[in-house]
C-alpha cells in the first residue's frame, strides 16, 4: 500500500461531519424519533386497554361495536317462492273473498324500500346474487388496539436495532480505525451511509404492511362494508402497496451502493474503462425505471382501495327511503372525517417516497460524493406520519363510536 493511501474510508471521515449547507439537519436523531413514536404508540395501546376495562355504558356493557361478516355468492337456478305464513294466507283469502285490494293495506310503511338486486343468466341458467352471515364478527375496539400494538412492537424493535448498529459502528471506529477523538462518542451518525440504510428503513414497511391493512379494515367497517372477501381483498391490496414501497426503497439502496462504488473507483483509479462505464450506464438506466414502476404501481393498488371505500360510502347513502325521504339514511359526520383524513394521510406517505426518489434523481441535498442526504428527513417524515395517522384514526373511531353522547 502506498504511504499516501488513506487508512480511513471517506465515508467514515465525513460521517461525523456537519450537514451540507442548504439541507437542514434533522432536529433530533432517528433513534430518538423511533423511541418517542414507540412510547406514544405504547401509551395509546395501554390507554385503549384501560378504556375497554373501565369505560362501560350505562347498562354495564363494554363500549365496543362488533361487525358481523357476510360473504356474497350466487344462487344458481330459479329462486323458490318464499312460503306464506298461515295467518297471512288466511287474511289474503278473506280479502279476496270480500273483493278488497291488498294494495290498500301498507304492511311495510315503517321499513325502508330498496331495489332488490337483479338476476342474470349464464347460458340458460338463472344466477341471482345472495349473501350469507359467516357467524364471524370483528371488534372495532380491538382492531384499534391491534394497530397501536403493531406500531409499538415494530418501532421499539427498530429503535433497539438502530441503537445496536450505532454502537457497533462507533466501536469499529475506535478499535479497527483507531479513531479515539471525542467527536466519535458524541456523533449521532445522522449522515453515515450505513445509517441511511438502517434496519428501520425497511422494517417500517414490514410494519406498515400489517398495521395499514388493519387500519383499512377499520375504515371499511366504518362505511358499512362488511363483506368478508371484500375486506380481505382491500387488506391484501394495502399490504401489497407497502411491499411495493419496500421494493422501491431497496432498489434505491442498490443504486446508492453502485454510485458509491463507482465514485470510489473514479477517485482511486481516475476514469473508468469503457466496459465498466458501459455497465454503469446500463444499470443507471434500468434500476430507476424499476424503482419508479414499483412506486407508481403502489399508487394504483392503494388508489383502488380508496376508490372502493369511497364509492361504497356514497352509494350506500340515500339508497333506501325511510318514510318517503332519504334524510335518515346518511352517515354521521365523524365517518366523513375518518375517510377523507385517512385518505390524505395515506397519500402523504406516497408523496414522501416520491420526494425521496426525486431528491436522488435530481441531486437535491447531496454530499461531497454526490450521495443524497435527504434520507434521514424522509425517515423522520415516515415516523411522524405513521404516528399522526394511527392516533387520528384511533381517537376518531373512539370519539364517534364509543364515547358517551
């Protein structure tokens, strides 16, 4: 090794340096944010457990709403005529004997009138839509408790893993590199390239895959969507959206690693040979295309979820008439708040990742080696958005359904 060769890699030298001018450093470390978010989610989890235990209705029952789950299916063949009760049959016969019209007696005046679903035919076989109660129920209270518990568990794990990784990197600097300066002990590793690809950077999407799916089920139940297979499909689409987000971030991590390798080779050997340069160009063209394809597909999958929820929400209002009007067939105001506030917050997650990708592609907030330093701000935005969205949904559900009038 030449005498002038550096013993410390460039990324280790600048990992404790100041943030680049023009790109504001985060107000606190990512570990601190993860720890705070885990503590708040844990507090909500405990509070909702206590509410379940001590907050009861006047009759002593728990403040909860259970939703029966139905499955829709098709019946093949002609539908049988429902049997007429004996007393009603006798009344009809007497009315017919006295030449009285049955239409004069409105037996269903107090019940809503809705158009029945129409039948169709497959070949010559009639097919009619039908529904059946599965006998299963979902507790709205415990759905809220579950996504608080999931967020607490995963964010606590992310904080522990990141703390262990930070301690390992500091030990590496002291023992392997021999850096004993006081700055090492005080460094928060905010700009370290390994921190940018920390455990929490991918663990959050694993958590979102479960907690966001539970949140979507809770939102769908609030708009009256109780079809078990439809709920399963919406939850699966939400999980797939989070996995697409994870795939996009992993592709971005690969691009960053390739860029670091190329920059290191150029600094050490000068210009790259034509073969390596051609490979770099090919990778730089294909990986961004794959990254943006996964990101935009995520918008489609989650967009379908909210299209179904909002369409069902509006279609179910005013469908049936009560006493000749549809004034009673309208959802309460807090359901509107749940649907549209959560729609906006879910969209913010996608916009955050879009800004992250644009920052990488257009060189916003880059360090001396051309690496984007916006990752920590993106991670902080995800943590805050997750905390806000779950807290808002949990308390809107409680305030609208469980709180005393």
